[in-house]
C-alpha cells in the first residue's frame, strides 16, 4: 500500500499542472495605472495629475506642521505595541464630533456605533459588508459618476448597486432635477451614497437648499443615507462648513452612516486612518451595532495600525493643534483655488474655443475636465501629462511652474478635437 501511494504521488507530480492556471490578469486600477505610466516616462517635463493627494507648489508631498507636533507628543506612547480600546474609543469619539458637531446629541447620548477603519476605503468596505448581512435584500445607489472604487467595494461585498443621476455633462453642472427624481423613484428603504463635500470626481456639490431637498425626499422614502467623507475641509477650507450636508440630515432626524478618511486633509495617505460611524436610535442599539462591526473587522484585518490613529486623536483632541490643522487646511485649499483660477485664465488667454468656467465653479481637489479618453491619451503621449481616462485632473499636481505648460497642452489637444469633446459632454460618456 505504501509503494502504491508513493508511485501515485510521483505520477501526479510529473504533470504540467498548477493550482492557478485559470487565473487571468486583473484589469489595472485606473488610478494606479496612471502612476505606473508616469513612473515609466523618462521626460523631465512629465506631470502626474492622477493621484488624489495634495502637493505643495513645488510638486512635493507635504507633512503638515500639526502632524509633526502630534508626532513629537506621541513618541514613547505606551500604546504603540497594540491598538488598545482606550485609543480606539478616543479616536472614534473625536471623529464623530468632527462630523456631527462636538455638542451634538449624537455624541452626548452615545447614539452611534463607531469603529476605526483602514482609511475611507476600509470604512466603506466595512459598511458594505454590514449592509449585506443585515439588509441582504437592499441595493446601494451610487452617483454617476463617482469614485471608481465605490463600484468595486459594493460588488465584492455582493451588494447590488445602481447609478443615480448626478452630473450634467452638457452644462457641466449638478443634474439636480434628475437626482431628485431618482431618489423619489427608488424603492422605499434603499441605500444612497452621497459625497457631503468636494465630490469626487466632479467637484460639484449641491447647495444647502438642495441638500435640504435631498434630505426631505430621502425621509419621505425612508432611504438610508451613507456619506463618504473623504475631503472634509477641502471644499471650503472650513471643516465645519464642509460637514453642513450631514448636519442637515441630522436635523431631519435621519439615521445615517459615515466613512471618514484623513488621507487627504491631514496628509496621512500612507497611515490609512479612517473611521466608520453609524447613527442609532439609542446607546443600547449603538452597542449592538458596534459589536457587529467589530466582529466584521476582526475577520478582515483585526485592527488597524496604531500610529496614525494616535496622530489624528492628538490633533483633534487638542484645541491648539486642531486650530493649527484648520489653518493648514485653509492654506492647502487657497493654493488649489489659485491654481484653478490660473489654469482657467491661461486657457482663456489662449483663445480656447471651449468654455472653461467649470474649472473655478468646481471645488475640492479635483477638476473634472470633460476631456475625452482620446485627448487624455494624446496628453500622455505627446506632452507627458498623465491623468485618469475620464479626464479627472488632480489639482494638487498643478503648480506655478507647470500650469502654463498644462494649459497649452490642453489647448492643443482640445483645439483639434473640439467637436468630439462637445459630443462626449452631450452624451455623458
């Protein structure tokens, strides 16, 4: 018997067989692909406009002063070995205050469930799994367009998704009337994902009155609003003002969910600091939901790294450091706004045949240019300028030194293909 088993193993081991023959290459992530193409380009004039992270006017990553000061304070922290409950709860509490207000009843009464997450992506993924487990019959409505990874997150959680109208490609503005129609026509009790500020990729946010109407219609239809707050502070320079949309839903007594990230507004991209919070009817329900979220997170990754959590907690819980952070956020936003104005003026001074007012009508880190995929490819091939194929430009990559070069390149590719650009905008591709 032993000889038979040995010979059988030998016979199978000689076959040309592996476990993974059926695995095919995955499609490239649209943003990661831009970075790969940029890194492979040897031109000294190359520009990376794909990465959604802030850069200074020299094109360099920035470490905020508030982060440096927080880092000095947490040196030698007793919690660096593991992520203790005390560290976690403090960070979550400060995040909830930032979104819902420090004097909100939500905070004072403990009517929320909150957990740390691996940045905003992890927070969205946790919520998607929570939605699948406790509302398996539901679907998520995502804005068209939205951050491309939203589709991946809810698909991999096996939650069906559907698009709702958001951007009018013809007028380059918010498609508010059709957005409201989609909210009204969705089945009662649907889940809707909203960007509360600095919408990615369009940079077009509803006005306060429009948010009030969206909140009202969601209330009538008993929809669950889930907010992806990736850019608090990056729309206006004021984190309080940028939370206004969520506060409106809070005033209308919605139960909401919120994914927060500090990758952009604190420059902590590599630390993966995030928070997921879900509002509940009372503290007892909050404890039950929190326990379920912790169980989901435990099976996925256990707990997130602690260093970034300590940084965010130190900044948000210290009035002086928080004030410094708000000042630095405003400085970042001012630079972005200056680059928007300069880019628009440069294109207009070139007598561009297109209207570029949407550059300054939009807010946040991104400019949704409405360039065609063909024009985007031409910019990369001929001018070494890299962006995602939908024409989304990260304004963090635009500097005083390259803005005129960028304007001339955009003018060159759109001047020859202006009719195609108009067609694309009209059909909303």
